[in-house]
C-alpha cells in the first residue's frame, strides 16, 4: 500500500515557521520519520501544497486509488468547504482520511477551534507534534 501524507498551506516552511509552535524539524525530517516507521510493503508519499485546488485533486486521486490518507489541512481546516466535500466523497465511499495537526488547535486562537473537516474525517489526531502523523500511520496499519 501507499499512504498519502498530504500537507496544506505554509507547512512547506516547517523548521523555520514558528518553531515554538511547530518544532524545529522540516518536512524532510517528517518524511524520514514516517518512512522509518512504515511497515514492510508500505510506501510513504508525502506532499505539500499551498494551493487548495491541488490539495483537492490529490484527495480525488485517493478516491480513485483507494490509498489511505493522512491529511494536515493547515489553515484550510478552518474554512474550506471545498476540501471538506473532497474528504467526504472519499470517506462516504469507505476510504480513509485521518485529519492530523502538529499543534492542538483547541488550545490556540478561537478561529482554530472550528474544523470543517473533522465531521467527515475518519478520525482526528492533534497536539502531538510530528508524533500526530506517526499515530495516524499506526491507526491506518491497525485498520487496514
Ligand atoms: C495546523 C493548525 C492550523 O490551525 C494551522 O493553520 C496550521 C497548522 C497544525 O498542524 O497544527 O497551518 O494544522
């Protein structure tokens, strides 16, 4: 299996972006952690985009291939109904999309307390730094 690990806007700046909130490690470090944790026969396909349309197309790709998805929607979490609809079409068809966050949005500003994605995600993991992604990978392994 291939696990798609999709990251939304500004996450390409991990490592230098607000390290007090998001840590000092970058996306390449995250990829390496996931690859080290992936079971034999599981490929990690980690991507990042600042573009809502591109992210939606990647979710459509998962709908076509059946690949499980670990999704950090970043700020799109809080307002993108288009991304929500894309996630919904996957999960309503028995696909897996796990919403993850590095920080705990509920412990932050009010606007981060709402996720328009959570209601259609398979599950949500937030607040554990990069470990959130590793926990999601474990969940996928145990579910599939
Ligand atoms: C985030 C939390 C979001 O509120 C924020 O917009 C991000 C990152 C996280 O991983 O903690 O860009 O999704």
